[in-house]
């Protein structure tokens, strides 16, 4: 599996960056008449013998330019998207540049050591240059889960979430890192020997003072950026409106926008850093958004959402699909000795407004759990999926004052609308084409297995009013009441049963191939006939829909009781 992922990563990177078309070879020296004509149009050169043009070059389009070193000018039209694009070269300085067909270069301070492929536009820019042997941001050390280097992974243009996770931890990490670094070194050697920098077909750089040592892929747009240094931008990526990108990789369709800062990081396919957001030494997975907040030294998986001012630091979160609320501080990694602590969030976790999460913490076995508004959690491991961790409803005797209350399965029993909404959202909002989104509804085999484990932990021999970690492992630094233990058992059991019954819809008979599903069917429903099982499934589906509607209805009841015109503007009937 690992070797396959590594090979796919290598193949993609070589295809996207190194397998580029060679510059045209039909370059002709300028005649004396052509040189005279260019000089009349305000052009000059340190040595006209180093300036060549393509066959049929349209010299009328060249005005007020300075040529230094070896310059090769196609100056021929290009057909792009069914339309003919005429070349244009005005008010610019070119040094060691190959200019392809249909290129439009207007008011560029200086272009140095570059190949501009067909249909490239450069307008109102300062310096766009490429240094010999530049790695274009590849090989930067990403701190994927801890700031002190133990989980570092060098960046690579087509590094993906799965591979980053495999490389940043696990017992086999040393062997995997050896193979990965070997592949990376071969790639870097070829990249450094690939010659000049490239602005690939139909890319655009406008209104930007500095683009230095970068690979600019096909269709990339750099518009009014603050600066772009030592970076790789794959096809369709964009950097706009004051964003700053340094030592980084933006994959297909990734965006840095509205004064965002991206440093020593990888922004995966179709993801965005915007609104002053800061991404540092991290990997931001596909279809994710970082707006206004800060993500540092983290591996964040697909559909990670951070739309407001907040902090995520030293997190290894490959499953992603979670949300970081305004003011959330998921960043207590510093002990005053070293910033060497870390967190492992679970898939789909929701960090509420102004919560503060202390490290070390492991919620990987508590997917789709919620840490409520304003809660401060202690260092802990929590192992109950779909839980709510909140301020205590009451203070129980014998419970440390810093403990919170945990309600296992609360998201399933009281917040089903959110579960179904997220499932739909993740299906519909996938804009990535290279990343193959798996069918990952919140309730699926992996999470049901965690529910089953949670049920075993909750089945205690001796009941009590309040439970702590010493009574039920996996509760973390929280307490749970007997009432919520019983409710969790019922909720987990219901969703485990419905999951197994849904498998009947794809089977011609009761011979379920998956032994896990078969065991749940047997344990939950015994030898119940198929017809009765199907009828029961229908009843359970209806209950699920009602649970979702009820969880949403509570919002409307509360809202209408506070906001006078709440129902009228929403056209809702309770």
C-alpha cells in the first residue's frame, strides 16, 4: 500500500512539473532591417546577436523593451479556447527569456531566466525571476503534528493526506521516510537540472511586485499578490489580493486570497487560505478553508473548516471533516519547557466558540464529537464517538472541579440533523478531481466499530450515579452520569442496528458477507425473519428522520422565543 502511494505521488509530480514541452527550435537571427525597426519602436539590446525571433514574428507588437542576454521571441498568434490571441510585448525588460506564441507582456519590470509557454500574460509586475537550481519550494520541512521536529515530513508537489499521515507517524516511519527521501532526492536533482523557470500555458501574473524562484503551472493566476517566493503552483492555483506565499506548494485549484500568509506549507487541491489566515509549516487537506485563523505545525485532512479567528497548532488530523469555531484555542502545546505536545483530533470534531483544548490530547476514537462553547479541556484521551463535552449541568460529589461532563452518543441522539447535513455537505462540496473522495458517511463500518467498543466499555458490572475514568476507561478527564450512560447505550445500539439493517438492502438474502454486520444482526435481532427485519428497518428510518427534524426544531423553538420575527423571515411553521 505505501509503495503504491509513493509511486503515484512520484508519477504525478514528474508529469505535472518535469514533463513540460520543450521551447520551439525554429529561432531565426534578426536582420538588420528588423533590428532597425525595433530600435525605432523604442527597443534596445546589449547584444542584438543574442536576440532571435520565430518564423513569422510580428514585430509591430514590440515597443519600448530592453533585451539582455539570450532572448528568444516567438511573437506569433496562438489559438486558445477557440480564439486567436495576438502577442504583445510592451515596456518591459527581458533577460534570458523564451517567449512563446500568444504571450502578452506589458509593463514588466524585469523577466529573468524564464520560459513563458503559449498564451502567458504578464502585466504591471515588478521582478519575475528564477535562480539556477531553485527547488521551487520542494523539500521544505513540514512539522506535521509537533513543533519540535519528531514528525517532520519534507514537502513534495503531489504529497497527499494519506501519504503525509503514513510518513508522520507509526512504527514503520523510519523505513518509509528512507524510501520517501530517496524519491524526493531524485526528483530534486531532476528539477534543479531542468533549466529556466516556467510560466506554463495560459498562466497569468498581474499587479504583483515579486515572483521569485517559482514553478507556475498551467492556468495559474497570480493577481495583486504581495509576493510569491520559492514556491510551486500547480494547474489552476491562484494567489490574489495581497496574499503572501513563501516556500510552499499550492496544488490544483488551491487559493491564497485576501492578505493570507502561507509559509513552508502545502495547500491541497481545491483548498483556500483567506481573510488574513495564516498557514505555517502545515499540510491543509483538500476542500478545506482557513479564513482569519491560524494553523501551525499541523496535518489537517479534507474539509477542515476554520472560517474565523482561531488557532490550531500541533494537530495530526488526517481524517479532517471538522470545524474550528471562533476563538477556539486548540494550541496548548507548550509546557514552558518545549513546544513538544500534540493533539490527535477525531474525524468530524467540532471545536466550539472560545473553547480551550489542553495538550496532549487524543480524540481519534471519538469522531464527530463536540467540545462545547467556552469549555476548557484537560490533557486526556477520549474514546466515545459522537460525544458532547460541556460544562457540568451539576457539580457531583467526588468529581475534581476542573472536570467537564461528557455525554456519549449525544450527537446521535440529540443532534442528528448536523450528522445528516454534514454527510450531504461533504458529498456535494467536493471540488477536487485528483483526490478521490471515499464514501464516508459519519455512520459507517469504522465508526460503528467504535460504537461497539464504546458499548462494551459502558456495560458496567456495578452502576453508580457518577462515573469517572477509573470506572469506565475512555471517559478522559470528564465525568458521566448514570442517566447519560443509559441513554448512550440506547443510542449506540439503535445506530449499530440500523447500520446492519441497511446492509440488507444490497443483499439478495440474509447471507451477509461481512462477518461484522452478520454479528450485529445476530446480536441485535436474533433469528428474526427477513420480512420483519425489513419492516423494522423502515420504522427505524422514520425514527431517524424524526430525530433529525426534532434536533432542528429545537433551534426554531428557541429562536422564535427570543427573536420576534424569527418564524416569518424563515417561513417556518412549528
